[in-house]
C-alpha cells in the first residue's frame, strides 16, 4: 500500500504533524524531494522537533525512514539534525534510516551561490531560504552534481570533484567576486560530514520495491505544497523541486509504482513565505492577529509568514494538481478568535470573476472575492469528534469541503499528536 501525504497550499500546512500522526500505521516513510529549505514541526512525548531533512516518521521507532533519490542533502545540516534527535533519545541507525545513493549532495558552494545571487538581485530577490536548493537542483540537471553514492567510492569522488569544483569556483569567483574553492577543501568537507553516513547509503529503490511486494505500507512525505511545485506552482516563486504527489514514486526511487491513496494537507487559512503573488494577503492588524494566533513564523528560517484568508481558488487547484483522494484540514483551532471568518471564493481578474487558478500576469493582478462565515468564538482544541465542534465550525468545514470538491477526512485542532478529529 503506497500512500502520499502532500501539501495543498504554499507549504507550512502542518504536513509534519499529519505524517507523524498517520505514520502510526506505516512501515516505511519516505521523503521524496527538497532539502533543508523547509521544516516540519512535530510535537510528541519526547518534545518539539523541527525536521528539515529527516522524514517525520523518524520519531516512531518501529518506522523505517528513507531519504529518496529526489532529495538534495546538505550533509553538514543532516549531521546536526541527527545529533539533536539522538541527544533527545531518538534512535537513528542504518536499520531505521536509509539514504538513497542517488540523492544529490548540497555542497557549501551551493549555499554560497544561493546567497550571492539573492544579494545580487537586491529588491528583486525571490525570498530564497539561502540553503543552496536551487543551485544544487540546477547542477543536478546540468549533470554537475555530487551524489550520496559517490561517498562510497572515494577515488571516483575525488575525480568528480576535480571535474566539477573548478567550474563551480569559476562561477563563485568570476560572477560574484567570491573566494576560490578547491576540490581538496570540498573532499575534506565531505570526509567530515558525508562519510559518517556511508553505512546508511544504499539502493533504496530495491529496498522499497521489496517492501511493497511483501505487502508493507509505505508513505511518501512531501515537503512544501502544490503552489510551490517547480512546474505547476507560482513560478518563478516556486521551490526547485516537484512537490506534487505524481512525482512521489519517482523521487522515492520506485517510478513504476502507483499511489493507492493521496491525502492532501490543507490549512484552514492561508500563509506564504517569501516573495510572489499571494492574492489573499492580509495586512495591518488583521494580519498581525492571524500571524500571532497561528504562530506563523518559518520553521527553517524564523521569518514571519505572510498570512491571509482561506483561498478556495488556489486550494481547489492544489487538490486537482495533487490528485487528492481526501484532505486533512489543519489549524482549525487558530481561527477561534474571529467574529467572522473570511473565505476567498473567487478572484477578480481584469474585472472578470474567475474560479480557476490563473497564472502569470493574471495571477499578479488578481483581487480576492471575500465572503464571511460566522465565527465560533470558542476553544475547539479539545474536540475529538465532528459533533464536538460547534455548529459554526462544522459549517466552516463543510463549506470548505464543498468549495474545493474533496472530502475532508481529518480536522486538526492542535499541534499535539492526539488533537484531531477523524470524520470517517
Ligand atoms: P509543514 O511544513 O507542513 O509540516 O508545517 P510547519 O511545521 O511549518 O507548520 C505547522 C505548524 O503548525 C507547526 O508548528 C505545527 O506544530 C503546528 N500545527 C500543525 N497542526 C496544527 C493544528 O491543528 N493547530 C495548531 N494550533 N497548530 C498546528
């Protein structure tokens, strides 16, 4: 059984929290794209953890976690993440963590190039997290990447570095006026931070294929949301990887496998980190109140997130792009303070009402059509069944379900593992 857990919006929907919950029934959890540019926050009995690279399933001892071939891995960051977790008592061994030999390594020069380019762009910057993600994916497609599997063959790795690093150094020096980078220094960095992971590196493809053939349950965990997908998101303000479920089996390493169930994670309101069109954006007091109520600060960077009303136009598009079979609506409890809850039901583009998510200039100029639903004005965080919710809150869930055209199976009412409602 292959399940995908994916984001319907701009990311930060609470995927980590839902993967942590739903992985209770899983044997294997796989991250299939992205790097340490976003963070999944999981709260459980051991504490609060921000996971940037490790699959959220790592917090369940019986689950095997896989970092798939579609990922880009900063091994120095991974070392720190593993240490933090093991210090807190989480078990991480080659038995419960497997790293694809085909995943690309995010090198120090990728981080450097990312930051230098953002600085060059000044007020035209993309709002990159500066973690090297777009340069490392760029190199992957230019076939100048260094892969995790290269660490298993030091002589070959040295040869690769001798070919690739002078090219990268030319970029750093000649375009941005930075310092020379040497293959030797990069080898030393890989020896320090990458080599300790060699026992974890394997052909995850055959491992996953065998697991599925044996009837095991495998979950694909996405990072970011549909609107950040490199092809179908708000390009160029997207991430550099494919965030959609359709890419899941490819990025995991099992391209021939079909997904049996796709669960879309959709937030009860909107948030967006960085630059780019965000039609429902609130400002002033309204934004401040929602940001504070939802704790909307980046898990990876601490940046305040832009916030807005639930966007039915963007979410319906997200549901379609993800091919979601059902949804988990998160952070319902955050809206409890509102007298009336805003919902964007359509966009106005050049004076016309549209309900299909536009692209390009149409999206840049779109204005939201906002309708208001009655607020529930009470704490819903202890609700454990749909009937525990007040009528206005139930009405909100049912309205969103109708607007996006997909059943809402779970409603999350708090960050804790048990703070949720399963409707069917
Ligand atoms: P992700 O990247 O999609 O995993 O999302 P983030 O981890 O960036 O953001 C989700 C944040 O919301 C985390 O701090 C979670 O602990 C928290 N969270 C998740 N679900 C809920 C919920 O239903 N209610 C509240 N109040 N917080 C939640």
